[in-house]
C-alpha cells in the first residue's frame, strides 16, 4: 500500500492481514506512507512476512508522522529489510 499527501489518520483494523508483500525496488515491504500524521494498527491485525530491499520491511512512514500505535492484540512480526536507517530524523521504520 502506498499513500501520500497530508493524511490526518490511517487505521488498519478489523482482523486485517497484510502478509507476503515485497518492495523489490525500495522501501516499505507492506506499507509506504508519506505525510501521514497518525498511523494505527488495531483490532487483532497482523502484518508479517513482508520484505523491502531498502528500509521498512513492514512499514515505512516518512515525513510528518506524529504517532504510530500498535494495539488491540495486533502484531507486526517476521518482516525483513536490507537495511534500516532508524537514525534518520524524518522517518519511522517498522521491521518487526
């Protein structure tokens, strides 16, 4: 999933399963977001088994993120990325 452009909130909910995806050319194996203020993974959702050839095996949120919340029994696990530049001040990466 890719989304960009002054998005106030994005919620992944309702027993959602995002699995087995890949970003062969870059970032965010399952989800790549730009300018999303609030990202929530809720409602027993699972994000697993995704991969990126750059950063964010599961999720890459770049620019403008204010909160990233995982709750309600949701799990982000077993995702991989070629590298993780978590020290960058404008990006959030989720690999687990």
